[in-house]
C-alpha cells in the first residue's frame, strides 16, 4: 500500500440531507456520538497503509477543515505522510464550484502529477461502509485491470431512483452500469469507490474534460465500460452498506447501529475508526436517571430518561426530560419536562422546559444547528 495514494470526495448531495447539511458538507455530517462521515473512509485508508491522501472539498467545508486539522489524529502530519486539503478555487475557467467529480479531479491534476504513487484509490463519502482498500488494491494489481470498481450485494444499499448499479460477470469483469434508475435492474450496488493507475487517471480525466464531460460515473466510467477497450473489474466488499442520501436514511442507519451485534461487525477491533479528539469529563448518570439501549459520548450529563437514542459529546438531559428514539448532537440541552420522540437535534440546540417534539418513525423532526425550541 506504500504505492497507493487516496482521494476522498466530500460529496455533492447536501440538498438531500436538508438541515443536516445547511452549514456543512456531507463528509462532515456527525454520526454515532463522536464521528463524522469522512472518518470512515479516511481511517480505512490509514489502516490499509495509505499515507498520501487528498480531500477534495466542494462547498460548506469550514466544519470539515476544523475537524481534519493537520491530520494528527490519523497520523498524517509527519514528514513522510500527508493529508492534503483541496478546496475549489476561482479562476477564469473555474467559477469556484466544481461541475462534478471529474471536474474536481481535473482542477487538481497538479496534485496527481506531483504524487509518486503508482495507483490511486478514489472514494466518495455519502455511502457508509467498511472499505477494504488494501484488498481491492491487491486485487486490482493481480488482475491486471485498468479500472477496479468496489461493489456490494447488500440489498439495504439499493434505492429506487438513486444510486449506481453494475453487472459483474463470473470472471469479475464489469459489463454494464446504470445511474439513478427508477428501479435498479443490475444486481450489484457500486459503492462509488475505484482503483486505477495514477498516470491512466490523469490521461482519462484530461481527455474527458477536453470533450466537455464533467461527471466521473456518467461519463468516464460509462464510456470505459461501454467502449470495451478497457478492462474494468469488480471487487466485492463484504459487510453492510448504508446510502446516506436523505434524513430518513441517516436516521435509520443510526438506529440500526444501536444494535450491539451490528455495531461490533461494523467496528472491527483491528481496524479502529479514528476521529478528532475533544477532552471531556466522563459521562455522568445522576441519581434518578434512566438510560436504555443508547450510545452516549463523553461529557454528557443525564438526569432524565434516555431510551434508544444517541447523545453526542457534551449533551445535557435535565431532570424530568424524556428522550426516546432520537439523536442529539454536540452540546445539546434538553431542559426539564421536555419530551422528544423521533427527533434529530443538530449541534448547540436548546429544548425549552415543557416542550414536546413528537414525530412518526418514518418522518423524524430535524432541528437546525444553534436553534432554540
């Protein structure tokens, strides 16, 4: 893996997540009490031995920059390791927002050209899964493929009208690709992760953009598969995969990971998920409090009732407050007598005494960051 570099795209689907991405990109969306979505592919790359990683930002990336910092938490701040942040910039050709992933790669060809690694692993951040980048890179080299696409057969990752799906033959060759079909016809869900030789990527990106093509999947990958001139292989990644493409999918994924067995499979002991540290006191359970089947990060104070919920760092549940089937992000405050059911509260949200926020499971309430209700 010393001969492999990584590129992480921070996502374009911020409109689909509504209030959760009003002030942040998809990659910076908080998850499971202390993580961000970008922590999972970034940690997988580090665990796989990749030490040169570029993060291509699109918009609303201040929160992401604050989270990543110098890359110290991922051990990417040394002389022989590097986390490179690649935000959009304004030029005569570039208006400051990329037209697509392919356009983003083209704008950062200087980074690709000055890198020394032979192969590139590229991934997006709106699909949550445990990527095995090291195995995929080894498979790519051994198979002699021009392109290797990572996919899953997990039915939970399929969506009507959304997603990318591929046909993989018995010999591993990819022969068909469909993008955002009304009903998916192909059996495998493409995880928007690929491996390619660096010099070939530079050539393909430059050629595609010169022809007015800006989308990686719709243009470059579709042409590579349909043209038949390139050897495109598929690598199956085991385990669960969740598409975080709506508020409902974010909520369902979080609730599913409350299950201890599911969570244990998703967080293998030998491949830890790293994240930004924040020094906090241990969580305190005050006399009279009750907590059932919930995840509580450090720094929380619980005086009321919490059931089937996720509390991020520094959340305070006052005496008499009841929180069920909800997600409360960092430094939230639920005051005495308030009751929450199927809610998502963004950071620094205050729920006033006696407030009742009740929603059905299929349509959780979302309260924006820094709000008081």
